[in-house]
C-alpha cells in the first residue's frame, strides 16, 4: 500500500476521532488475522471456498460425523499452531493502553487478540483452542489434542468433547453478546476491522453503535455492506494501516 495522501488523510481523520473518544469499541473479523497467515472464511482464498460451512461447523455435522468435524478442527488448529499476532492486533492492544475505554469484540476464534496483549476482549464465536462437552457445555481443557478416532468424553456427564466455538444455527453466549451490544451502544467511536459484516448478530453491532450516535469507521481492503453507512471507510489492510493511526494518537497523547 503506497503511503499516499489518501491514506495519511484517513489516518489523521481516524486518529482525531480516537483522540477525542471517551468510549471506543471495535468489531474484528477474520481479516485482522489474515496477515498472520490465518485464512479468512469468504472470498476465493477463504475457508468456505473449499468447504461448505454447514457440512463442518454445525451440530448436525458433528452428530452425523464427529470424526470428520474433529479432523477439520485439528487441521485448523494445526494451521493456527504457530501463527502470531500481527501489527494490527498489537495496534488494538496499544489503543487499549492509550484510550480511556476500549473494547475488542471479535468474531475470531484464534485467540490472537489476547496473545497480542488486549485485555478487554469479547469472543462472540468462542475460541478454537478450548474444548467443551457437547451435552453439558462444561469446559474441558485448552489446547488438548483430540484423536478423531477416540474422541474424549466429559468427566462430568460422559458427553463427547467438541470445540468451544459457536456453530451455524447456534445461539451466542447471551452474557457475551449482551455486553457487546452494551459496549457498542455506549461507544462514541466504533471501528469495524477485517469483517465482511454479513453474519449476525455480530454484523448488527456497528449499526447499533451508529444508531446511538457513534462515528462508524471501517478498515477493509474490500467494500462491505457497511461501507456506504460508515462515516469513514478505508480500503486498507489492518496490519499496515492501524499501526500508523496508533502512532498519531500516541504522539498526540504524548503532547498532553
Ligand atoms: N485487513 C483487513 N481486512 C481484511 C484483510 C486485511 N489484511 N484481508 C482480508 N480482509 C477482509 C476481507 O475483505 C473480508 O471482508 O476481511 C473480511 C473477512 O471476511 P470473512 O472471511 O467473511 O470473515 P468474517 O467477517 O470474520 O466472518 C464472520 O462468519 O463464517 C463465520 O463464524 C465465522 O466468525 C466468522 C463469521
């Protein structure tokens, strides 16, 4: 991305919004992890380009063929095994340190925001590294390898273990999604970073923020259904764009 006047103008406009923000929330999607090497879901290179989500990421698929579902999640865990947060994740962790109130609401299950140092995180779709019981939902270990031919069972009720992620057709954890709406509705600046903004209820959060008067900022190399509704929409990669915005915010904070 050549650093043109277009980008520096956008960087300064967004930095100014952040400098004056009392409460900020950001919704992240697979795009913020793309520069870490984690495949996104949609688009020609996306995971869903190769697989049909209903065939793998659903309770029906698991009940019909738990071995196949675990083989797919083991493959995704192996993909994520050595990925690290990229400058986009670190920039959001930095903003949490600089700004009075900053929350990361993520659709991602890769755990990279926490690894980058963010503390205020809401994981809407769970975390692929955690396992839980398919029957009683009790959490059963993190980063425990699962043998698809010998799926462990819950020590509490004997149900099979599944990944602790939200599958298609499943409800999100009401505590998490309610907090996400509360932070969005109280935000004066809302960032949408690296998401196609098509999966609800996550995709409703930017509009919830905007309906309460927040300035809506989108960072994505591609346009999305949010683009025309955003106050500022930047065609940029988050790992390249966000660090420059944070530097401007930091310089301003340093000037007191
Ligand atoms: N920086 C910012 N955005 C990027 C980058 C990047 N470097 N690379 C790609 N993107 C954008 C793409 O343009 C796309 O709009 O990230 C977005 C990724 O969209 P999806 O693959 O649809 O991922 P996401 O929006 O997170 O999907 C939402 O759908 O499949 C379910 O549960 C799954 O959480 C996921 C949800």
